[in-house]
C-alpha cells in the first residue's frame, strides 16, 4: 500500500489485495511522517 504524505489527513476506501473486500483506510501525517494509521473492514 502506498501512502501520499503530501495530504496530511486522508480517509479513503481501498480493496484488499488478498480477498478484494473493501477496507476503510485513515492516515495522518505530521511533517511528512506517518503519525496515525487505522484500517477497518467495511461490512457489506
């Protein structure tokens, strides 16, 4: 998974590379360094 540190707070949905189920990704960067990361399964 590639993360773009140019956007300080992001929430997006990406399909799992293994099972193809959607995952909600939340990331936060401070001074271009990852400071927070959450991933959760999206119930279908």
